[in-house]
């Protein structure tokens, strides 16, 4: 069975070797037909702590690493939008 691959945005990188990735999908409401957004958060393994909050990443399903982690970060799709700006003082 092939491994699932999802694309999402990192919402937290506070824990060691772990990032929390929010994956959004769009579904059609069963009665009203409007397209609505549904999201789910996944804990993914980041061995080198190289990914930061705000970045869009690709995650891949793996064998369980811990109680919550069954995904690992494969690569960066897009860098974060919250870039640091240096002030001239």
C-alpha cells in the first residue's frame, strides 16, 4: 500500500524534533452545496529541527514514531511568509 502524502502549513515548532502541520481540504456541504474548508492537525517528525512555523511542507505517512507522530516531514514546498525585518536604528 502506498504511503499517503499531504501538504500543509506548520502551525507550531515548539517541541523537539516535532512540528504540528495543519492540512486544509475543501468539501461540498451535503445539503446546501456550499464549498467549506475542513482542517486537521498532524504531528510530524522533523529530525533536524530545520522547519519553522509558517512554512508550507509536504508530509509523508510512516510507521508510528510515538503516541501522536505517524508522519514525517519530507520537504519544504514554500518558505514562511513571516520574515524578520531588520530595523535601522
